[in-house]
C-alpha cells in the first residue's frame, strides 16, 4: 500500500492540511493527493483559547483533505508557530575520558543534553521542540564540520533550543488527537516552511524567512546552512485590516477585501490604500530589522529576505521589505511541487511537514531532527550528514 504523509498547519485564520505521497524517486516532487482548509476557531495569536472549537476546525480541514485524497488519515505531523514560540541559547560541555578521548556520536549527544540542563532555569513552563548545535569545540578550538573522530579531553557545544510554552504545546496536541489523529511529530512552523521555500545555497549564504500570518509574524534566520534564530512577533495581516477599517471608517469585511486588492466600489484612491498597507508593513519589517541588529546580522544576509504566508500576497510587500532591511527581497515559491500544483506559499508549513516526514523515512531511523532539516530539500537519497556549521 502506498505510504501517505499528512501535515497540519493550525493558524489563527485557517487550518490547512496537506496529504502527500512520495514521488517515483526521492529526487522527484511529492504528489499532493489532497488539501483541506477550514476557518480557525478557538485560536488567538497562534495558540488555542478554546480546545473544543479548535478540534472542530482541525476535523473539518482533515475531512476535506482526506475526502479529496480518498484516504483515511491516522497519523499526522503538526507545526507550532504561535507567540509562545521562542529560542534559548545555551552551552554544554563534557569530558571525553569515557570514550578514550575520542569524539563519538554519543559524546555529541551528551554535550547537547548538557546544554539543555544548563538552560533549565530558562525552561520553566516551556517544552523544548528542537535542540540545534551551532558550533562544536574540542579543547576550546572551534571545529569546522563534524567533530566526530577528533581527539581531546573536552567537547563543548553552543546550541539553540527552540521552545514553546508547554500549555500551548499540550493544547494543540490535544486538539489534533481529539480530531481522531495521532500526532507523529511536531516542528516549529518557521522551520517547516523553510524545508520547501529555501534552497541550500540561500541558507548557506545567510537568509531570513519571514512568514506573515493573520495574527503572528514569524522569522527564521539561517547562516552556514543552520537555523541560527527564530522569533515570533504578535502582529500580522489582520492588524493591517484593522488599520484600514479605522482609517477609512469601513466595516472589517470590506477592509479585508480592499487590503487584498479586490474591487469593492469604494471611492478610496488606490494610492491612499497602498499608503496605509505600506505604513503597517514598514512597522512589521522594522521589527525584523531590530531583531537582526540584536543577533549581529543587520544587513549581513546575502540571500536577503524570503517572504511567505498569507500576507506574502499583499501589494508592495517585497519592495517595503527591501527598503527597510536594505537586503535583497522576494516572495517565496514552493519547491518540490509538480508544475500543475495549485498549492501556493500559504501552504508552505503544511507541505513542509510532509517533506520532513518523507525525508526522515528515506534517511532511516536514528537521525536527529537537525540532520533531517539540513537534508530534506536536497536529494534525500544521498547519505545524511549532521547539521553542523
């Protein structure tokens, strides 16, 4: 029987479900068998405020996708991307005497676990989704590439821990499982989107992926093929709608249509409309600029900014990002899709979850999430390497 993979993206505005099957070979695009969407209920800024309502929304989107795909979904992967998502930086250090002074896979895992222990005071009420090594050192000397097989007395690691508020994590898992689906894996939404929107060349040179949702604006910064920072801001495209409604004194549904460029019969000049949208977008990208400055990457990402999510279709969004960040800017295209596919950038998170599940299976068990992230967009047929600088 053909193996299927299901990804569920639970956003504040929509729940999106993608059901996909593997292509004839790992190099070929996955075949999308079905997609389903529903209006999100019980959500606020990417987290659940009413589990029962959220479950209904998930069940509805799942039913639509499963009906289209003509399959029954028993397991799925989900993405978490609400305002509770954050990062913690930590360092772990272990002695190598137990392994005879040789760095092994086991010692690397020990160092990463140690980095989690050292960060425990910052992890109260938080669940660690991913622990990603940024840099290994043997006896204080930075290792370029894999430290495995090197000799020394001490192994250190600088790591980034991607965390989520525990109750947000548990509520989302509960909502999906109450819809009759077993949660097979959980990934931070910005990382999931990156699997199908960024190339290895972009991530190696340095790039920021920005996802404009309804009530959240998330970014993932990559450098040397490693995610070095993730941040979620509590603003989104619905704030632009609200500003239009207040500025022009019009109902919210009409403001939403005008934001998306629909002809509403309004006598508001297009230039005025564009000015309102542009002002709010400038505020949003100013947040990205401030974060890049904070992590020492201001104007230092050669691959620039790639914009995805529901707000990526707003008029002038790429131009505003380019002007504010002083970086190359583009709206994302989803890779690994058949040419005939109607799936656009708003489906990146859900489709990325399918790519992750497939890549993990092809790579075989026993590989870390970091290894899968590094290789999911490459030919997953190749040997999997560690996610290292």
